[in-house]
C-alpha cells in the first residue's frame, strides 16, 4: 500500500503532466471489462502485481488508482513519478471499490 506522502506525490505528478483534474478519491480496486472482448475481465487492486495491463507490459505492483476523465492506474514506471499511467475508460470500468 502506498503511504499518504507518496500518494500525494503521485497525484501532483499526474496533475502536472496530464493537465486534467485528478480526484482525491481513495480507490482500492477497479474491475475492468475491456472494450477488446478477447481480453478477460480483470480486477486491479492497489498493492497487487499485474502483467499485461497493456500488451507486453512487464509485471509491476500497482501503487495507486485515481479517477480523472478516465481511471489512472499507476505503477513505479507508469504514472508513479515517470511516464504515463495506464488509462482505463469509464465505459470499461464496471466496478469501483473505495478504501474503507
């Protein structure tokens, strides 16, 4: 789980690079049913490692998930202070689980 300071740093990075409002909602997990029907439905949870969040992506732990125009899934190399996050459109996200 990402500590509050690291989460704030990631959010600041996303806001500065994406130029779009990023909500301060504490999302624990999202369930995604991709538009590409050949891909299986996947539940993406903060703190868990995933491979192939896009074709060929290496396995990495998810540091945070944010809501903006779409849902932003951040790993160390994607959105967590460098690079662009993984984007999941609202239409593809079937369920959002907030932290208690």
